[in-house]
């Protein structure tokens, strides 16, 4: 009986966490819908937090996140979309298909994504790659809207930020080798 009650409470809470209410969910186009699957989920009603654990996958438009654990925070101070997604894993992954068709992928022990600001924070074994370019560091922040990226090494480590750049001509040559224009 208790299990049924908790399921009844969690499902409306998750709809509220992501969209405010059920009417808003139905009114939104499919691209704005958020699909989350996990082995376990719960909602903290007073805190407006949804927690998903084990084999977590979230799909939101052209974005995909996979993690061991995902927290979804909804608060008015977070802006229009009002969600902060905190994914943790060994590692957690974030992917987004860009307007030019390339895939921007990122991974870290902790991946934070502020939906309204389109701001990505990667902490712990952070890596981000797009169109052959790659950055490895202890932590990386990426303002996706402004296309601004910052990477730092761990203060107590001799490891430095490592970047791999692929010349534009080399990328074009690879396409030509495959018979593409």
C-alpha cells in the first residue's frame, strides 16, 4: 500500500518539477518534452527535486545525458526553464547535436547543466569534444550559447589542461577521402 502511495505522489511531482503542471506538459511541443528513464526514482516534494538512480538516461530535445545518478532541481531563481540537472557517474555523459550537425559530447564525474542559461559545468576527469577538437582537464565550464569555454587543472596536480586541435583542412581532407564533398 505504501509503495502505491509513493508512486502516486512521485509521478505528479516529476511533472511539476519539469513543467510546472500537467496542462503545460500537454501544451509544449515534443522538442521541449523531457524523457527520463532509470531503475529508481523519487521526488522530494518540499525541495522540488527529482532524483533518479541507476542506468539513468535523459533525453531533452537534441540533448542526451546518461549517468549513475541524476538530480533535477526546479527553482524560480533558475530562470525561464527553471531546471538545474546534476548528473554524476563514473563518468556521467552529456551530448548535444549542434546546429551544424556535429555532436558536442562531454563527460566528467559530475556534469551540471543549467537548462535556461545553457551552461555546462564538468568537474572531475572532465573531457569535452566537438568536431575532432578535444579538451581534457580537472574541470571545464562551457557557455554553450556564447561558445565560451574555460578549462583548469587541479591545483594539487602536475597534470595540465590538454587540448587537441584538428586543422580545418585535415577535416575536409578526411571527407574528400571518403568520397564526400
